[in-house]
C-alpha cells in the first residue's frame, strides 16, 4: 500500500470522536502517523497518536502503549508521558496520552542562529539523559533517539512545562528482562547481527556495522543530538547515506567534538570502550553537562531560551526537579545491575531475524544494508583507512585495545587481486593491503574488507584460522578511489 494511503487512514477531521476524546486539531506528523490535540467532556486536553495498521510490520502503537504503561507502572514519573487510553480499529491503532509541548527540533529552529545557548542546551541535555536512563533502567533501549523525539511539557502544565519528555517507542526493544525466579535482571543475548534501525543522522557507528544496539548506542545518539543542538554535526548537511556512514566511521573524536565544550571530551572515548552489555557511565555524561551549566553561570531555574521573564518567575514556585542535584545521585544509581553478558541461561535467545515485530525506522533506506558488489567493507569504528596508489592502509584507532582480524575480497570484479587476503591488526598499529590490477582496465571505485574481533584469549597469529572462528563479522563500505590509479 502506498504511503499516502497509509497516511489517509489516519487523517481525521476536527469533531471526530474516540471514546470520550474529540479531535480538535492536528498537532504534528511523524514518520508513520499523525498526532492530534484532543479534548474530553471535562475540557481536559490530551494528544492522540494514530498509526495505520498497513504500515510495514503493522502499527507500533500497541508496543508503545505497553512500554509507556510499564514506565509508569508505579505512578507518573518525571520526563515520561502517561497514556490515558489506547485501542485498535480496523484500519489503524491509536493512543491518547498526556498533552506535551514543542519538540527540540522545532524549538531549536525557532532560536536565533538556530541554536540553543549553552545554558539551555546543558540543562536540556541533562534532562534528555535523565529520561533515557529511566527507559534503560526499565529494561528497554529506544533505538530512535533524535531531537523530534524529545518534547517539553505543555506550557500550561505547571512543573512539567519545564521538563523534557522522551517520546516515540515504536523502535524500542527490551535488552533485559527481570528473572522472577532468580530475582534479578538478565541481559537479553545480543544477536550476531541486526538490521539497521534508527535515523541515519543519529545512529551510532555500531548500527552501521549492523551490531545489536545496546544502552551505549542510545547514549551515543544522544551525544550526536547534543552536538547538533550545539551547532551541527560534521555530517549535518550530508544527505547521501554512504557519505554519512563514511564520515561517522572515519572522523576522529576531536573532529566530531570540535565545537563542543572541552569538559565533554571524555564521553566519546568512553562510549568507544563499551560493548552491547556494558552499562554506560551516565554520571560521567551528567557531570560534564552540569559543568557546562556552571561555566555559563546558569542555575537550574534560570530562563530557558524560549521562555519569557514571567515564565522564569513562575518557575521559582516549583519544587526542584530530581536532576537538580550537583552530585547527580540518580545518574550513578544502577537498579538493573547489568554490566556484562548473561551468566547461565540468557533471556530470550532467539532467531536473529526477529526484531520484535516492530516497525522499521524512518530511514527508508535501511533495505540498502547489503553493500554493492565491488565495495571495500571495513569496520571503521576501530580503524582509520587511507589509500594511495593501489595500497590500502588500515590503522587501529587508539581507543581499541584488542587485535582484530581482516579479510579482503574484491567480489565480482575480474582483473584485480588483493594481497594479503587475511591479516591481523594489532592495537595501535597498521596493516597494508596491496590492490593489484592484473590485466584490463575495469574501473573499480570500492573494494571490500570484512573484519571481526579476535576471540578473547586467542593467541594464534594464523589469521585465516582466527577468521574462521569469528562469529560476528562486520562490514562497512568505504570508497577507495586511489586503487584505480
Ligand atoms: N503527547 C504529545 N503532545 C504533544 N505533541 C506530541 C505528543 N506526541 C507526539 N507529539 C508530536 O508529534 C511528533 C511525532 O510523534 P512521535 O510519537 O514521534 O511519532 P512518530 O512515531 O510518527 O515519529 C513529535 O515529534 C511531537 O512533536
Ligand atoms: Mg518520532
């Protein structure tokens, strides 16, 4: 079914009734559905989100409702909206939820020079991190962290009006479950590879490597969101998928963080050191943002960029929010206690193709996950790649401490060979591969390298043997123009 028709299923006119709720006007539209302002007989307001049942994989509203109810199971919590009502109809699903205010993308666009002041930015960042950690502490990862999925509370909603809320759980996935017998949280086993999920601009390098996303990847996306809200990402204006991917994979930390406050410098190296199971250091992130707030001589109650002086005055009446504590105790708390792979039976080992039956990301190019035939596939989050005159050099980035193994292949292109085909790259060193044109003049602009981590404890230097033991090979495409010369 065409996308227009899917949207037509959820285009409602003012006056249409959903139980006690009546449509007043449209508020916004997302990748898959429509969001409306609704009101009930008691003049209470809400937001109704509707999604066609005919979108690929079905509507995610049911999943969203389930997650939101789970997040609020002990009563309403800060930074999380509540659900009032949800239902399925023939052509669509809908839910009515707490009415919130504007999203961070709109708020940013409305600012002079389209950027927040650091005083606003740092406090927004802390609150986004708060909401994300809360989601993680309930066992879910979001997988679509972006400015449109964070919204302020409604301006008429008291203390909530100054609170960032996290939204849109359509791509969320449990990464852990509570084992009732053992009375503890157990990590869900990572799949060997996973489909691309998320929005191209904000996904972490791991997502480009088709790795299972964990808490680290949400936090990574949040860092990208904050870099964008602070002025822009290096790939901000780049639309081509391959170029974005290549930039994310090859730029060093300093370039990615170039316009960011210096006190945020230790976050990226930390994220690079984590795997799917490990718990990100939320407190480290909090402390850097709090420091930015202090440097700006801003307090938690200072005016936000979009607020009027009256709103600032009004804000002093509210009791301090939970994040407004210099020591940030919330950010060091770890109610889940997972920081490594599961011991004993894992929660939900499963078919690698099963993504939980959720909808696909707004990035419609996800089906491009297979690289073109004659591409060089590498794992650039760990390696930087240079090529010149037929030689390709891979250098291990400083943050990586374990040897990795590579395998080079030029598929479906005759008259070329690579030398060597297999190899191991040791930490802080490089490997060179020669690309030799044996005959003819076929032009290739990309070749392929696969790589994987050497299994822990593996000492063999026989790269081919090591490679055959690697379960989780990763690929990425990198254009290598120089090999044609
Ligand atoms: N409860 C709400 N109150 C106010 N605006 C909302 C609410 N929920 C969503 N919106 C607006 O609608 C947009 C799309 O909602 P979202 O849940 O992200 O849908 P999608 O899954 O289609 O992206 C958001 O970016 C936000 O601006
Ligand atoms: Mg959204």
